[in-house]
């Protein structure tokens, strides 16, 4: 986990990083679009994902709401040294409802293509004056290795230019699964890596 935290801060602070970090550094306000699960893959046997519909219908929104319900714990503005983060997670919550979770289960390694990132961010809009948006695109919930892989993406809200896009892998707390009513579900508190990557 410590390596992931260091890696992300190095990305934001390094002048040699090839992508456009300056606009992110200069932004005083950033729009937070939440966790996007629309292209997520569940890596592992389907016996570990016996109820993918419940994961989509219950936990996708719960994980997103952590940022609002526990702001003092998951303070994005403080983490990224911004004056304010503007919450705008309603769009990701709505989009996540249509994730095809039944087809998301497999055993192959997966990384989200850059074209998919572009297609995801193109529909995110806001009425706020902020120019920069941040979204965590969840790529893979990996039961085999007990990991979560996400793509941390800053983008220009108006032009949809990707400013920073970096896939990070973090420990999800062991395999992060638990039997509940004969179904194996990912525990919300086991996805803590998503909200600690930038601390």
C-alpha cells in the first residue's frame, strides 16, 4: 500500500512525467465523479461471485457513498492539496446500474484499454466552474490475488482531454470475500484501497 501511495504522489509531483500534470497541480477545485464500475472485471471463479447482480445493485453504490458519508476520513481535497472537491457522483452511480456484471467474470488478467477510458469520461459533465475532473475507474476486482486494480484519471471536463491516467494495484485485504446468506460477496470495508490510494 505504501508503494502505491508514494507512486501516485510521484506522478503528481514529477516534472518529467509525460502527461499534462500542470493543469491538475494548478487547479484549486476539482470535480469528483466517483467510482466508475462500467468496465470492471471480476477475476476468479464464478463460485466466488455467485451473486454479481447484488454486487452491482448494492455494493457499487455503497462504495461510492463512502466518500460522502465519511468525508472526514476520505478527504480528497486534503489528500490532493486542493481548496475544494465538488461532489458529483450521481452520474457514476447511475451508469454503474447498467454494468454487465454477468459477463464480467473471468480468470484472464485484464487492463482497461486507453480507448475505453476516453469513452467513459466523455459523458461526464458538470454545471460547476471547475475545469478538472477526477474519476476512479475500477478495472478489476481480483479474487485470485486478493487485489483491486483501479485507473486514477484526471481529465479536462470541457475538452475531455486525459490529463493524468494511471493504473494502480492495491491489496484488498486478503481475498476480501465473505460468505453471507450462501453468497460470496466482497465486503465494502475490504475495498478500502480505493479510498486510501491518494493518502
